[in-house]
C-alpha cells in the first residue's frame, strides 16, 4: 500500500475538484466523505490529511512515499525531497499587496520569510521582513508593515481588507513530491499513481 | 554528568571502532588519523570549501577559520592535495560534525585507480557491515558522475535551474528546461529500465555503463539484492568524478554508508559508514 500525504484546506478542495473532473469517483468519494478523519484508505492507497507545511516533513521522513503540497511551501521550507511533477491544480500566485501605493516598500510582513527575502534580494532592495503566522493582511491595514507578501487566489481577502495587489510575483501550483528512498524502492507504485492521476 | 557514569554503549562503540580498524588492518590497510579541527585560510578556500562551510561547525581565531571535521573523505582529499602519502590503502574511525550534531564515521580509502582493488575494498566494507553492524544493507543506489555531463553537455550542467531540477528528479521542470531532450521522459521509467534506454539513445556512454555494471555485480556478489541506478545524481563535492554508491539498511531512508571514486592528485575510492 502506498501512502500519500495530502495538504488539507484550500489545496485539498482543489484536488477534489480535479479528481471529480478527471474520473476518480472512488478517491473523490473517500476523501470527500472524510469528516475529521486524518487517515483515509481506498483502493490500496492510504491518504494522510495533514497541514500543508507538514507534508514535506512526512515525505522526507518516509512516513509517506508521496505528498501533494503547494510550491509555496516547498519554496519556503527547502525540504530534502524529490519534486517530481507540477500538478494542474492549486493554481494561485505570490503577490506584494499594500493599502497605499508607495515608491518603496521598506517593511514587509509575511508568513513566507525565505521567499520574501529571495524576492527582495533579486530586486536588490533592502527591506525589513516581519514573520507572521496568519492574518497577514492585518499588518498592512494597521500600519505595522508597508506591504505584505502572501498567496493570492481570487484577491477577495485583500479587497475585503482594503488592500490592493501591487506586484504579481511567482506563480504557485500543486506539486507531487516523493521520498528520495521510495523513488527507487517504490517506483512501480509511484508511476502507477502518476498514471492514475493522468497529469501527463 | 553522564560522562562519569559507566556507559556500556560507549564501550561498545569503542570496541566497534577497534574491530573495524583491526579488520581492515588485517587486509593490508594502514590506519590513519587526522586532526578533528581543520584550519582554513580565507584566501585559500576552494569552491568546495565554501560550499560546505554553511554545514560546518566553524569559528574564527587569529584571522583563520577553524572548522570541525565534516567528513573524513573531505579531510583526506584536503590532506592529499597538500601532502604526499605513501599508503596504498587506509582505514580510519572518528567523529564528524555537521548540521549541529556529532556523528561517528568508520571508513576506508583506496589510493589506486584499479577498479578491482576498489571493488575488493567495497566488498570488505559490506562484509564488515553484515557481520558487525546488524546485517547486510538491504539496498544500494549507484550512480556515475561522468554520466550527466556526457548526455547533457557541460554548458547545461552549469545551469543552476537545471542542476536543481536534476537534484529534484523533477520531470516537469526538466521538460521545461531541456525541451525535447530525452532525459525528462526517461525519468518516467523504472530506474532499472532507464539505463537500458540510455544505452540505446547515447551509445557513447557504453563504457560508463559497463563500469557501473561491474560495480553492480560486486554489490550483488556481496549479497545486496536490490541495486538501483540513479541517472540524475550530482556530486556534493567536485572531487567526486566517478562511481558513487549509497547503501541503505532495512526501513531507513538515510544511507548507512556512502562514498565513491574521486580525484585528489590521483584517482582514489573512499567509503564511510555513519552510525
């Protein structure tokens, strides 16, 4: 049995839509009917439903042979896993957003500190980066930061908080990751799962 | 406090080190030792030194960078690049320090370009692991660092994005970066099948594949049944330029032993056990 760590929340919804549209009624049914279960087994596959940030850790440690998580998390964490495939769902992007348009943004609030640092290093602009774990928009609303770097899907959360997207940064999508050991020892099952996903 | 308490595990570890050194010494290996603290001049650091520095435990004293030994082969390569040694084969044991932790390493080096001598030494290492370290490794991953430069070319190999995609074994990223090159599609095959397809697409790499086959046979003769080729492996340090092998124990995702062929003035082969 192959074990796959899945990111809960936004990405899981996106994965469920993908399964529904691409003819996987059993996987879709089993995952959809999971209420608060964190472990779902169906058709020789065990899905672990975990926090997105933890998916790479489950895979790196070999608890799961495969994982599905966002490229945002992989960009931030730098876990030692194989990033096998880009998946055609979970699409959104990183953006810089602020309340007012400023000539320069000197203080940035974000959950993605490493990613934000790489963005401002690329543009050769020194900034102070403040790490927040959630409700990042608030930092720009109350003036703790000039701007935020965060994930944007529809832009609705930004609009509701009076913020506007100023710079569209890197695109984000779901990625299939594999444990570096399982890549060799479970290659047939990994390939079978990829074929079932029909992403190629 | 614990250092003053009788610790059977400590005795076992020291006994294991002595057994390892004695075992290889009995097969003609000279026992070597090197300082656990290494000194680096700012101006004399190589790209390899700089690459490894973030993983090392370092401090600066009197304008010199000091670092705890990161791994034995690295220390031996640095020694060989500076000094001549007469030994043909060497064995060592001792602590190494990386990413904030102390580990113990047992290992051997063969300072010869003879594949037969190198493979004999690998056989001995596996024999010791089988007899004294909880049994045979269950699986081996084998690669050759001359393979990718031949099938991709040096220019592509220098591209950071391509190197990253190779290290991730990312079929998607490589398709985007390499276009119609056959390598990304090969990653969709079972690792065992990749070598056969490579041979038919790139006949010029046959000598390398034959070399790999020789090492694979050594591993199988030593009792390791599952041997997988890794066609996208990249060397962690530039001196590794030939075959590289990782041995894994049952249920472990980190290698129990690893090492390979390298050049430090002349061709050599080294492999270490981490425990």
